[in-house]
């Protein structure tokens, strides 16, 4: 009897035309060959993190929502403490020598009103608006 083992041994010496026949004989032996499945490739590495990009420039700070807030009274203690004057040109220059002509809330870095607004917020006086034409001793030139 021709065994499967015997056929496997003689297949290499058979001419190519006989190989198909030998395969048929193997099948006829009733023993199924288990297919050799190549091992699966390891899963692909996760994509590398995106290359750091230059952060987008920060948007200019939106003006604080100060519409409807009352105008700061220059007689309020907090206003008096900082030498706040609703009209910057009336600032006491002897008491506040740092004041210079042209300085006012509208061109102060802390002013939160729009560029063309008559009044806007100031973090030093929460809950109140300051006049764009006002000034106080905490003034700091915008863009300086
Ligand atoms: Fe005006 Fe600037 Fe003084 Fe605020 S800190 S009251 S914006 S001058």
C-alpha cells in the first residue's frame, strides 16, 4: 500500500507533470493537509503623533461685556485711591506727575472697551465702566 509518507518522499523526484497527480493521490489518502498559514504580521504601529505645529496666534482678547454697567463715580473710594478723573485733562499733575498729556483710558492697556467706545470696563473697577477720556494712576500705555 502506498502511504502518504511514501508519496511525500517520492514527490520531489517526480517530474512536474506528475506532481498534480501526486497531489490527487494525497487527497485520496483521506488525510487532509492542513494549510500552512503564515503567521500574521504584527499589527502596524499606531501612527506617530502629529508633528508639532506652530500654534495659531492668539486672538486678541474680546472686550469684556460691560454694556449697561454704570459709569464709575470719581468720588468713590476706589476711584479716589487711584486718582481717577473722568476727564483726564483735569488730572492733578502736581499730585500725579506721571500723568502726561494724551494719556487716557482709551489708550490704556487695561481698558476693555472697544476702540471707538465712549466707555468700557477696567479690571481695577469691577462692575463699573470707566470713561474712555478718564485717567487714573494705574495707567499703562497700550502697546508699550
Ligand atoms: Fe483707565 Fe487704565 Fe486707570 Fe483703568 S487703569 S481707569 S483703563 S487709566
